[in-house]
């Protein structure tokens, strides 16, 4: 079967099938689904400690971060385009909705914190467009917590597709953003970097609306 949607292949992956992200003539990367499905661990603290107040996890996957935020008593909602991700998030006791970040979300303009974890800065293939969208989801003075690729790594946008044992998706753009380039990409979206941290090979930046 070809012509699966991206969401369909992600569903297969979340149900435990070995799936790959491929780019023409370049690379074939197994989707690190075990990393998404594991319980939240000490490494996630790097992201979670910046989540203050009502938090929206954009591209929440199976929900380990929102589940942990809920346990800590935060108001936290995950959104994802994959129904299986939403089901798995809910079965962990987290609140999650099947929504595309580029379509309206509940609480537009009122979220205290938004989270882009695990490379989700790549959603849509244009970081500035995604960051601009998320600034509008946040309340004025809200913060965006972004996990990035490490310094020294080249930022890039690829046209990728997802493959599972029963077929593949159409092509879609996906970006990898190094922390070196994030502030430059955030500037046209009226966001500035206010903090940066690293631990265990993971890198996180905190962005806020630029002062007018
Ligand atoms: C790299 S995975 C990260 C999963 C999750 N953060 C985790 O650790 O479990 C990317 C996730 O973003 C979701 N996604 C992709 N495009 C999206 C969009 N436009 N709006 C919302 N979610 C999206 C995918 O379905 C997938 O679950």
C-alpha cells in the first residue's frame, strides 16, 4: 500500500511497527518511537522545569510530557494530528486533542507555556512560520520551550516521507534546527531567546515575545 497519510504511518509506529523516515538518496532513519513511548525520565526535566502555568504540548505523541505535568498538578493539554497518539496520551491520564497546530486550538492567545519537544520544531518544515503560529497561541508574556539540535550541527529542511511495513506516506517537509540558528529564525516571529540549557546531550531554549 502506498499513499498512506503521515498520520496513518505515525499510528502504525505508535502501535509498535518499525517505521522509517526517509529522504531521497540521503538517509533512512528508524523513528525513535521507544523514546516517545517511554515514561518521562530525569532527562525530560530539562524541558519540564520551564513549564509554568497552563501548558500546551504541540505534537505531544503518546503524551509522556503532558502526563508528567498533570501528575505535578499543572493544567496541560497535548495536541497531535495522530488519533493513536491522542488515545495513548489519554490512557496515560493526560488531556489531549486531535488538532493540527496550524488550525485553531482551544485557548488561542491564552496559554502560559507552549512546548516543542523531541525535534517538533521541525513541524511544517519552516521554523519561523511555526514559531509565529505558536506566538499567537501564547498569551502576551507567555513562553515557548523548544528542544533543538545541538550547537555545531547544520540546520536543514528535508522533504521526507515515512515508511512502514505496509506502505509509505507522501512527501512532507521537516526541519532540523540547531540551537545556533534558533534565535535568528525566531526573530521574524517576534520571539527572543531568554534562556538556554543543556544536559545529557539534549538542548533546550526558552523563547518569549520580543519587547515592543
Ligand atoms: C517527533 S514526534 C514527537 C512526539 C512527542 N513529542 C513525544 O516525544 O512523544 C512528532 C509528533 O508531532 C506530531 N505532528 C506532526 N505535525 C503536526 C501538526 N501539524 N500539528 C500537531 N502535531 C503534529 C506527529 O504526529 C508526532 O506525534
